């Protein structure tokens, strides 16, 4: 939290509007968080480093395309969950996979351009190798979050067995719904699901005439949703096959969660390095939008602004009369006077 005096000064300068514009240039959630936390710098060396980062990033943006950082996610909660031993969902794993894949891509980008963008490469060098984890997630989870058959040696065969049992169940249910034995008692010749089991709409008057299970009734009370005894065993088979598939999927998710937990520290390093690059790139893009000039920073106690323009007026596409301003030698302060709305 900045001191009250700085908070008041930033409010007077409408600093939050500049920061909001900066955030709009960030590609990722962690990058926007860094932008939103930006405060004016004070140490000479950190300011010079930031300016060198900006220079590298503007050179990169002009010479190539902006770094593709849209896939970087805030994965801290997922890493914490994995460390606690709580299984991650496919959606969680996809967020982690996207972030790690971005890290691999960006690291290769700068490896191929050694020496060209040294300040940006400094951050890219902090990206740990995560190719093994990326490949594991890609191999087992598709982009829609579906656990693929190839994720384990048995999942594919379990799903095939489930599909086969379901087909036999549906075939038998259709046969009953259209067959002569129940023809007078069937309300509609179709099958539906109740409580995850295949049932057939029967007329209410048929209740108690046949062996089976009543699962539900219609709002009108004219129809019961009935599971004839011929379907009970097949419905049970389907349920058991579903349980086997679900257990195998849960085992695969637990396995992937353990892999994430083992790489937790590296994943957080990856997120931090990518968010730092996103932050720097956002500054460069804002500088380009404003056609900003890089200042020379010294510890001489002198401020010299040449053709200075208010950044919010520039961003608002307004015509700005540039001003030169010099403070420090010989004048230590500047007093602006004049009527309100006079242009101060």
C-alpha cells in the first residue's frame, strides 16, 4: 500500500487511468495483475533496468510480432490444490498445460534469438523446462477436457465394453417398446433415462401388471417411467461398466495431479517469468500507442522535459500543445497560476 501522500499525488495525476490503459495491453491474467500493481519507481538502477526492458520490448514489437502470451493463466490455486493431494479437474490441467506450453514456446523463441533482446532474455532464461509435463497432459487430455482412451492401457477397452453393453441395453429396450408383449400398455414407443437407467413410458393403468421398477411418473399422472425386469440386469451391467470407467478416469487424474505437484515450483517460476514478460510487453505497447520517448535518467536532481504532452490527452486523440519544462537548475519549483479552465 503506497503512503497517503503518494496516493493523493497519484489520484491528482489520474494515475489509475494510465494503469488501466496499461492493463488493456497485457495479454494474460497474471500480466494484468502486475500492471495493476504498478507504482512510480524511485531507485535509479531499477528505473534504468525498466527502461532497458522497455527498449528491448519495443524493438521486438516493431521487428516481429508481440509475444503470444494469451494462454498464460494464474495457476497458483491449482498448484496449491495439487500439493494438498486434491485431484485436479481436466479444466485445471488444461490451464496448467497452456501455461507450461507457453513457457516452452517463449523459451525457444529467445533461444533462437540469443543476444538480440538481452533484457527480455534475462526473464526467458528463468523459464524452467516443462516439456515432459506438457506432453503428458497433451497425450491424456484433449482441448475440450475429455480424458482420451490412450491415457492408460485399460481406459480404451473399458469404454469399448461400456459402449457394447449400452448398445445391447438399447437394443433390448427398443425391442420391448415396440414388441407385442407390452404393446397395449406402452404410452409412447421410445426409451428415456431416469436416475441414469433406461426406462420406457408405460400407461399408468399398467402399474403392477408386470415385474419391474417404476422410477417416475409424468406431471399429468397418465404415464409411469417403467424399467421392465428384462432391462434390470442390463441396466446394472451398464452401471457397473460406468463405475469402472469413472474409476480409471479418476486414477488418471490422480496420476496427472501428482505430476503437477512434483513440478509445482517450476510451474510457478514459469508463471512468474511469463507474467514479467507480459508486463514489460504491455509497457512497450503503451509506449508505442503514445509515441513516447525514452528518458535519460540521472541522479543530478534536474528534470528537463522537451515537447512534453499529457499522456491522457494523447491517448484521447486530442490535439496537444507540447511544452518544454526545466526544473532543478536554477529553479527548484514551478508555480502555475491563472484562471480556471485557462489551460493550467
